[in-house]
């Protein structure tokens, strides 16, 4: 036996008990140890309170972000039991807080359904917190227990009397585990709002003690939804124009599965369907989404055929056509959900398909009979979508004929790189021919390709599908990337087999026009090449705003604060010469060497990776910024604008 074999013996195998395993492999339990995982800790604790609400015992939940980025979550539920757990011979509260898989949600008599991340719950939060305190009020008394990194500091103790009931958990994430400890108010706000829509009748408060008003009061916001998913769809579609008189909705139980659906048709050309199981956003869909689509397609197609409105159509209608301009939310409660997919967010319970399909079919049948004018509007929208899809297929085929034929038919404006390995290759989508010319001179020709874009590309938020493939700049993007569109199952699906670059860098001027062009390009990628964003292939270049010079010294600044600091620094550098500041209004004002040094050289450049933390919020913002409705856009700009003196 050699030394290597001796080293790998039975003693090498670690048997990790629950909490230790969570601390050693946190990503297995909460997804990652970055921003997403940090916020997931809050969701796990809130989910316990939501479970109490689903069981009918709680109607108020409050979340606090404290000044030190610790978190408190309290509810007015029954309070976690504190009595002796016979099997574990310790308080039930301690068992819930320290044992993976413990808790009332595994007892079908306690909770019919529950959310949370596959049952790991609050004990996982405890394991990943440097400090946690649980306070329980029930039966006239108050109990408390504190923990350090998942281990109790003392037994559960009675600490006073109380005339209320509920559970409160305060925790501080472990700095030795998480990459970041700073909570985002906006991220938590989005999730609390979502939970209030999904669980109508529950009041959810969110307080940020890090931000105070003029009177010293912490920033506070409250969510309460009386109509649930109907208000959710209304919120999602606030910047779109509906084509029907009211939001179509249903709520009920089918084959033992509680189902809620709300939907509306609008004048946009995108499909926005969000599905949930036990309050978990099932990004990858699953059987409940399949049931919704089946019920929708079958019912609308039957109505359209019986109405005779399809008689003049010379080609078949597809499932895609029934979902264009549709915003919908489907929420189901499943007693024992089976999750599949890469991120465990795809429902696999087969019995749910028929339940949702039947419910949606019944809902739509009733609505179409009672609202004949709306029914006509919907069918006309579907026919228009079918005609546009047919035209888009022809336009797409023209684009893809070039892509399939290979590099000989690449766009003439593309200056390709010599490498043919997509992993090491990157393409810059550059605003304007002038900047494109400078970038071509400054780049590393081996792995950097340059594609100049002339003017503002088409606003795809307002364009019919076939118009997108007729737009010259967008056609060039498709062809340059080598991306194909459409399969037999999904006419809008991307085929990335021939993708030629694994970095797509959007490089625009650092001014208002540049920001607008950047937003137009990002809207296109979000609506039509979202897979590239999800794969982490889309980036935004960050050219500097200023060149600060004193004598032979020259430094770059990316914002006003950096500029001011550099001026101050160089002024104190001794020599008599004055400090000069050059403001770059466009990429074309830099020479090739400067552009390479500041924006394209991997050793010094800053690329911002485009990610989708919250697809629902991203959809809402793109629709608001690029859609038809002006008031929501004006309100957003006034709220988020940075006021400054703008150069004439």
C-alpha cells in the first residue's frame, strides 16, 4: 500500500451531523454564499410565519433590517411549542432551531401545505448565523433561547409574561461564511410584496433601521393585498394597456389541490407568465404551468373555431399565439411537492396538470360566454399574433440562411476575431461607426470582435415579432452571434449550438443617449436572448467619464467623486502646473490606446455582468421604461433620477 492509499482510509471519511454539514456545505442548502443566499436566510424565517398564516393562525408578519445588518422576523402565530420533545428529550423550540428536517411542516396535522426550501427551514438559518435569538410568546408566557453558530448558549428559559402570542427570530449572518453581509431593502421589499399578493389578507411590514427620515424614524413600508393574484397581475401590468375590460381570475380547489389563477391580455407582444407552488417561484415551470397552457390553448381555440373567426386564416394557430400579450400568475398549494430541474424550481407532480387545466378551462369558458366583446378582442389578438409569427418565420429564415452558411455571410460591419473558440472570444457591440473604428484599432484582434451599431436599435417592447427580424441592426446581431431561433415546440426558443462568443459586451457612450441605446439593447437581450443573460454571457463596458491631467501625469475617473479626489490629489503633488480635466462625451473622443487601456484591456477594464436576480421585477421595469404608458415611467424617473448640471 503506497502513501496515497494510506492517507485515504476510513478515517478520512467525515460523518457530518446536520448543522455541521450545513456550515461546511452551505450552498447545498441555500443556493450560494453570496447576495442570493444571504437574502434566502430571511425568506426561510418568513416562510415559517407564512406557514402559520396558511394554517389560519397568523395574519401579521414584520421584518426589520437593523443598523448592523442583523434581521428580525416576528409574527402573531401560535408560537413555536416550548414543551419537552419526548424523543429528543429537550424543548421542542430547541429541536426546531437545531435539527435539520424538524418542525411542524412534516406533520400533516399541523400544516396541510408549506413553503420553504425543501424543509431545511430555520435550523439552517441558525447554523449559518454567528448569533440567533428565538423568542416565543404563548399561553401567557414569554420564552427565549440564544444560539451561536447553531449551538444553544443555554436551555430554553421562561423570561416573563405576555398577553400576546407569536414567534420572533433575530439573527446575524456569519461573516466567516457569507461573501457579503449587506442586505438590500429593494430585494426584500420585492419578496415581501410578492408574498402579500400570494397570501391575501396577511399584513407584512418591512422596516429598514439603516435609513432614517428627517424626524429620525426608520424607513417603513407595509404590504397588504385584499384580492391577491388579481392585484398581483394589476401591479405587473401597470405600464401596459389592457385589451379586455377586467382581469380574468379564479380561485378554488380541484382534486384536492387549491388553485388560484389571474390573467389579463394587453397590447404588448411579450408573454409574461409566473408560476408558484406553496409560495415558491417555479422559474422552470412544471406540471402546473403545463396545465395552465393546455387549458388556455384548448378553450380559446375551441371558442375561436366555433365563432368562425379563424375561417379566413390560411395556416394553423400555435400555442405561442394564444400567449402573446398575456400576463398571468398561477399559484397552487401542493401537500407533497416534487421538484425537478437544475435549480429545483420545476414542479413534477403529474396530477397537478389535469387539475389546473380543468380549472383554467372552466374559468375561461365562463368568462368568454359572459364577455363576448372581450372574447372577440382576445381572438383578434391571437390571429394577429399568428400572422406576425408567420411573417417572423419568413424573416427569421432569411437571417438564419446567412448564419448556417457560415463566416462568408457574416455582417460586413463585423470585424471578427481570429480565434474560433467561443469560450475565449468576445464581441463588442459598439455605439456608432466612429467609436467602432477606434475600438477596431485598439482591440486585441486574436479574441476581440467589434460590431458597430448605427443609431438607436429598434425598441422591441413596442414591435411586432416579424419587425424585429426585419431590423438591420438586430439582424446583424443574430448573424454575428451565430444564434438561431425557433424549434417545432417553441417558435421563440434560442438555439445556441453555433454561438460564436461567450462574452457579449455592450459598449456605449457615457451620456444620456448612450444610456438610452444601452437600455434598448438590454431590452432586446432580455426579451429575445434571455438565455445569454442567464448563462452569464452579457456584459456592459464602463468607459471613463474624465481624464484628469497635471503635467505628464494623467489619470482616469469613472464618476464625479473620483474626479474630485484626483484633482485634490494632483493639486497636492507639488509642481506649479495646473490640473486639467477632460470630459469624455463619447467613446470616439478617446484614441485607440486610451480605449484599450481603460475599457477593453482585461487587466484594467471593469465589465459589469448583466444578471437577472428577479425576472418578475426586470419584466416590470423594462415594460415601464420602454412601453407605451408615460405616467409610470415619469414617476420612476423622478424617483430614481440623479439631478445634475447637464452639459449643453
